[in-house]
């Protein structure tokens, strides 16, 4: 048997004992020293009869000398401050360097102080340096102060200083200060020596002025309450007019009323005028604003027409409209007449210039014929446009007819006197035979000139052959 002493954080006997012939002793914890603990693991192993040549195993495995094989570790994950040892298959602490005042704790895997000092508030224990330190040191202290590392604050070099009343010692400023800074009036300043508002400079005043320490100015000994319209003059210390006015003519300045007044006695004004002190003249009490067409008359003080017109008869002047109007401006006229304001009568709206032979009728206000009811013989009718008797309608006649304005019909332009045996045909307007289509025996034809049957042509014959009037050809 061989005894092996190992140092470990946790005590796990199954990792280092043989599965068959092994004797594991209990884990014993012994305190060595005052500031750290050492865990002693006692293990007894029976010497094995087998001898294996050790070999390198892949990560997360270890070589078992009893089975002579590489086996997987039972532990796969460790805490944040530990790492897995692939040789022993145990979680071991990470290697860290500790300061001179610290030691490494295998149980917590952290550096800890050898000696823990007792810190007085406001100081605290800094675990990295194992010393009592201030929470935060200011970058710089105010003027007249130094930093006290024992109290962890800025303080005055001298703890107490005698101050003259009413000043008090101010530890923040390290000197004598007034307990309160007052807001002074514009004319005064605050004195840090007397802790009150004082005048910056005391001056000697000329008569009748005296110096006022409240306002720091030269003022009158007494301010009088003046009767209106007077006001107190701070330059003369007397009651006077607020302002001596330069009055326009004919006014003059009255020192008793402090106003520009008209010279007395005042003028007596006739009605309806009153006396105006603004210009010292008689005028209307008030200038009225008149509506058109009225204007203000400053003599009568009333709104009147600008001018009274002389109207021609039968017109009359209307004082309300300031115009010449008819006595009956709204007279009712019968149609088609309208009322004319120029003549004050009912008449036609417009006098027309009529073409001859028409004339303008003032009753109907139209152009009419001189004899509108003239009687016409048949078939004529009376035309108002021409004021004459004529046909009702002019017809359109075709050849050979022509329009006859007397009969109002389409007729032949001329009735011919035809030679016998012809007669005049009113349809063709020509002289025609009584029988224009008479049948003639051969070789005769009908001649329109003689209205008889005859040879078509009279031939010129040579002797000895006479002409046979009854035959159409020459007999051989």
C-alpha cells in the first residue's frame, strides 16, 4: 500500500479509487494557519498486479491504469471562476495573481485579504488594496480649503476664527461673512462690513436740499401736498404749475389755472352760436356729420342743402332731396306711356323718326299710315308697310306667264290679236290654229301659218311639165 496526499477543493473519493480493489479513506479538513484552510485528501491504494504503459488521451478524457483505456470525465462543466483539468478530470481554480496583502482562497477561487481592518464611516474597505479608503475624492477643493483624508472632505485650515458682530464665521468660505445678503435699492449698495445697505458716497447738498440716506440723494426737506392743478417742484421745493405753456394768439397763460385762456371779458354770441375757448370765437356748439346730399351750415348750425335751386315750371324744389322735382313725381301713366321728369307729363318713352309716308302717333307711340283704314277693291288689301292697296301676296310665275299686280294672278304678258283663222291661246300665250292637229291625207301636211292641209313644199317646174297642185310628186 502506498499513501498519496492531494490538495483539492471538493472531496470526491470515487475519482481516485480503483473500481475493484481499493480502500478510500474519509476526507479530513484541517486548519493550517489563521487565514486559510487546506483540504487534505488521504487515499490508500492497493498496488495493482497489472502494469500498463500510459498514453496520451484526447481532451475531456483521462487514462485509467486499471482498464488501460481512455475514459470520459463525469464532470463536463465548471463554474465561471473554475476550469476543467483534463488530467485529473476535476474542476480547479483559475490561476490568478494576488497582491502583497492578499492570499488566494482555494475554496472560493478568489483573492482575499490576510488582515481585515475596521473602517470608520465614511471610509469603506477596498478589497483590491485591503485598505480603508474614502468613497470619492473631489478633483479640487474650493478656495481657502484643503482636503482632509481622515474625514474624507474639504475643510478650512483653521477651525475657528473670531468675527465682529453682525458677521459670522462661514466654514464653506473659511472666513467671516454676513449671515444674509440683502437686495438693496438701485441707489444703495450692500456693505459686507456692516451687513446692511448703505449709500456708496455721502455728498454735501446745496440749499434748500438736504441729504437723504435712504435714497442717497439730495432732496427737499419736506414734500408738500399741492392743490390741483399745482404740482410739487423738486427743484424749487414749492408748489407750481406743471409746465409754463406758450399760448397761441389771442390766448394768454394764466398762472392760477395753469391754462391758456381767452382775454376777458368774453364776447356775447347770438343764437345758436356759443363762445369757444379753443379759438376765442363764436361758433356752433357742435359740427354735425351730415348725410349726402346735405352739408353742414355753420351759420344755422344745421344740415341743409348746399344750394337752393330755381326750378322751371311745373317743377318745385324739394328740400329733402335737394333737387328739382315734379309735383306728382309718381304719376300713373297708361300703357305705353311713361312719366317724364323733364316735362312732368305722361308721354312716349321715345319719339321715333318714321319713314314716309308714315307719321309718328303720340297715342300709340308707333309709326302709322296717314289713312290706316283705307278701303281697297278686290282682290287688293291694305299694306301697313307701304300704306297702299296691293295684292296680298306676290306669286312666282313660270314662263310664259308673268305676274299681274292688278289681278294678282299669273297671266300672259300680252294678249295678241291673231289673224284669221288663228285664235289666241291663254295657256301658251300664242296665236294657234283652231285645230292644230288636223289629219291630212298623203302627201299633204298641216301648215300652221294657213291652218290648212297642203304640199310640204312648192317645187319649181320646167316646161313642158306643169305643176299638179293636187299631187305630191311630178308625173312623168
